[in-house]
């Protein structure tokens, strides 16, 4: 797929505001960003160019989509090929957006983020480094 | 010098004849036999003696042959190489002829195959050129009106046509652009706001259009 789906995140239609206690589809994927080759689309390339490490290609290695996630629910899975776990918990859903908490690994990192619209995406990591030139990142998108 | 000095005198002529007659009368064969015999004896004696210079000449010849030996082998190799080259060239010649023949057949086949295309293109280009070289729009309109309004001049017909077009433009209802052509302002895709990060290391938050990147590094 070569990060084609990542570009689609940019090209998807406009998102919508959330109603109170509305349910959302939580899409969580794990992508492998590599410094090899050069297969990124220009928009994502521009974003990644701001990183200290110069990534040149991306590939989805794991994906979990849970439909109808309500406030207080969470999605937890072990990243394929690693010992690391990812937990995404929906803290609140309201007019301001959806607040969720992301836990990378058991004690690696934790963060609180707010998506103001459907389709907004958070990319966090790296959660693992399977190769010297490859790092795994978690991509979270409420739909 | 007088003429008498150039011409032999009578006396000398007489002496010459007498000497010749005396020589003819005399028998020299015993003398010649003695001389020949003496020569044979001397030659046999010289042949019987050992040839002193032979050894030195033989050694010199052998030395010269030894010094030229490598040159002889190089020369021999060169000659053999040249012979081989000629033989190879002769052997290759039929191959080259065959290859040239094959290529020629391929080209001819390809030309035969592509010939209809050439003809088609040529015909198409020719028709296009004919269309281009046809009468212009003005000429066609003038011809139409000149035949339609007999007795009128072509310019008057063209003016009437232009006036008709203007009238149609003014009288026609305004055509609205189709709905899908109307520009809709691009709606905000929203954002992903990072409120808090708990990580023992360096955190870099990069916000793009609808995407936020949280990069964690140890240092």
C-alpha cells in the first residue's frame, strides 16, 4: 500500500463536529516508516521533512478499526511483530471534539489529544524500531 | 697525325701474316697439356689440405642462428597468427552474410507489415491538408448567402448573418453555470490537538493540515 492510505487521510472529505455521547469509529493503524527508497506522497513528505529523521517510505504493518466506540471505551492491541501494546481510550465526546488518551507500550509514553473533526489524524511514535533504518508509528483517526 | 699513321703499313701487314702462319704451324697441345696437368696437381694438393677457416665460419653461423632464434619463433608465430586470422575471417564471412540476409528479411517483413499504416496515415494527412486548404468560414458564408439571396452581394449576406448572431446573443436567456461548477469553499478538516504528553525524553509535536505528528526521541 506504501502509505497510500496515509495520503487518503488528507484527501478524505471534511469531517463533522461531534454530538454529545456520539459514537465514533476508531481507526488505529501501525505504520513502518523507513529511510529507504522514496515513496511518500508530497503532502506527507512535507510533514515528515520536519522530523529529525528523514523518512522516505511508509508501509502499514498492522491495523485495528473498532466501530461505534463510545465515551469510556477503549481499543487495545499488541503491535504485530513486537512486544509493545497500544491502548486508545475515548475520554470524552462532545461539541468540542473527541478527547482520547493514547498509551504507547506499557510505560513508553502516554498522551492526551483532541480531534476536532472526523478524519483528523494523530501519528505518534516511534513505538518500536524493528530495523536500524525503520521505525513503527501509531496512526489514530476517528471516523 | 697523317693518314699513314692510322692505316697499317704494308710491312706490318706482312709481319702479322707471317706470325699468324707461324702460330698456326706450331703445335701448342703439349704445352697446354702440361699446364692443365700442373693446375690439376695444384688443385688436388690444395683440396687435400684441411680448410682452416671452416670451423670459425661454422661457429659464426651457429652463433648467428642462435641469436636469431627468438626472432625466428616470433616471426613464425606472427605468420601463424596471420594465417589463423585469415582463416577466421574466411569462416566468419558466411556468418556475416547470413546475418545481413536475416536483417534484410526482417526489415522487408516489417515494411510490408507497416505499409498499410503508412498508407492510412498518408491518406489521413492528405485529407487533413485538403480540409485546411478548403474555403474559409467567411468564404463559405458568403457563398451561402450569395446563393440564397440571388442578386445580393456576398458582403450584405455576411453582414446580415453577423447581425442575426448578435440578436441571438442579446435575446437568449442567461445560462447559469451547472451546480457542480460552483466553487465551494474548502471546509476545515479539523485538527488534532495534543493536550499532554508523558514521556521521558524529547517530544516534538508537528502539526499539519488535519494531521499532528508526535515524535518521541530518547535524546
